[in-house]
C-alpha cells in the first residue's frame, strides 16, 4: 500500500497533487472551513478522481476536472 501524503491546503502545487494521485498516493488535505479544521481525502483509482470531503464525495472523470476542483476548492497553491 502506498504511503498517505498529509498536507495543508496550499502547501503543494496543482501539478504536485496530480502527480502524487497518478502515482497511486492518497492525499489528506487539512482545510479551514467555516472556522473549523477539516480533512479532505483526494485519491485516484485508476479511472476516476475522488475528493472526499466531510459532507460530500465529488467524482471527476478526468485530470482536467480534478484540476478544476483543486483550483476551486483551494487545495493547492496556484502560484507554485
């Protein structure tokens, strides 16, 4: 089993997140929402990208959709 990567939101670039997911790693992203800290799980099963938030599971059919989610949700640093 591949090691889980734990990061703070904005710690990695979008490319670093996608590369880690494509390598089979799960990424646990600490995010702040509504004044509280939450953990989001990002993963790729070889066909579908998943963003598992405390309230919802988002599925993305391809890398472009996943990059859009990463950008919208602020999981990565867009300037890296």
